């Protein structure tokens, strides 16, 4: 047996061990954050007590709710099987984590990546857990949070002309929150030239910041205006035009272009291409982002940002940034940050 073969066998064993350890780390992190979110009090989160109440009511018979069919089926099934509220919350957040893993895979392939998915997933989960918006999707806007990542996957598929995947994940998103249909309505803009799409986004941005979209919706479709404004009236939230959110959202659009010099080719080009999908995900906010909890229309876009920033690290020209040990250590640190967020209800 040649030395080369011996070396190859050792190398394969080492690689397999690293893969197994990476999987164990990801599973351990997911289990930790799932238990953390699942065992929270029903007082933590705007609608948590509402979900818990409906969950218990299902054991007494049929219940009339405004829940979308996918969310309704899960709630009814878990309730009738006799699970506790904590188990129900764990299942919901566990499903969100599953969508995160799937979204990471789709974006990984969208970028043209072929190797190192587990390392990229580690980076993606790290930046998700560091995002206060992900906490919002986890314990506050739960239904829309579950819908957000399928929306992201669907729009990525549309941008690549993968019509079946677009349809499947569009339906999944709508089954958890009907707002997904609004994102699907804007999807055809991805067929436009990028320059025209930028013009559409600029027009949307200006119309939103000047209050024009709110005025138009109020005059043309008063029912939708009232539905948006009446959402969670008892909550303490600054409604109306949120220029801070609008400007902050544009910052994240520009970031991949600013950092593109740090990213290896051809991934830098694909990363910049993905900003078209991000722009489309901002348009629902520019259209309806002036009511109570209007930031929920930014969930898909901001969670997509986590995967975009993860790509900057994973495909960085600087080897230290894409070092798997650094990213795994960062994932562990992000668990502590996420714990702080949930314990103190830190949300955007």
C-alpha cells in the first residue's frame, strides 16, 4: 500500500470526524435555542398568550380563529395529541429552524457553492441568532416568522426561473401567513433588468418616506388600510412612516457592494445578484410599512441579510474570516447573545 493511499485514508477519517462534529455542534445549538424559546412564559411575546389560549381551546372542540391553514393544522394536531404548550412552542420554533436550514442550503446553491455547506450553515445560524429580528420572528410575529424563510426561498427560486420550487415554497409561506402572497405579487419584478428594479425600489422608498403609499392605500383600499392600522392596537409601538427602518434597510442593500472586494470570485458577483431578491422583499414594507408592528414586513428581508453576511465570511478572501473554528466559536457565542435577547425580550 502506497504512502499516498495511507494518507488519503487518514484524511478521509479526519474529514468524516470533522463533519460529524460539525453536525453535532449544529444539532446541540438548535436543541439549546429550541428549548430556550419553547419553554418561555406565555407572557413573553406579543401573541404568545393568544396562541396558547387557542391551543388549549382545541381540546374542547372546534375553534374559530383567523389562523392560516398551515399554522391551524399544526396547532390543532399538536393540541389533540395532548402535548403541552411548551412542547407546542418547541415544535413551532423547531419548524422555523428547519426552514432556516433549508434556506441556507438554497442560498448556498444560489451562490454556486459546492463544498463546505456545514461551515456555511454554521455561519448562517450564527448571524441569525445574533439578529434581534430573528427573535422577533421567534417569539413575537410567530406566524409571519414561519412564513418569512419560505418566502425567501420562493423568491430565490423565481430569480433562477425554478418555477416549481417557487410555487411550492410560495404556498408553504402563504399557509403560515397570508402576507406571503404580497411578496409573491412583487416577484415578477425579478424579471426586470436590475437597473429598472433599482428604479422601482427607489420610487417605493421615496413614496414610503413621504407618506405617499399610506395616503394611496387609505384612499384606494380603505379595508386594507384599516386592517394594517388595527393590528395589535394594544401594543406599544410607534406606527406611521418609519424612516429609520427604511434607511437601515437600504444600508443592508448596499453592504454586499461595499464588501464585494473582500469576497472571492465568482461568489462576489452572485452575492451582488442576490440583492435583487432583497430589494423585492423590501417592497411590501414600502407599501404597507406604516401600521402597528410594521417591521414584521421586514422579517424576510432581514433574515435573508443573515445569510448574505454569512456568505461574505464563508467566501471571504481573508482566510481568518472563513476559518471553521472561528465560525463555530462564533456560533457558540451567538447562543449566549440569543439567550440574552429572549430573556430580556430584545426585539427590533
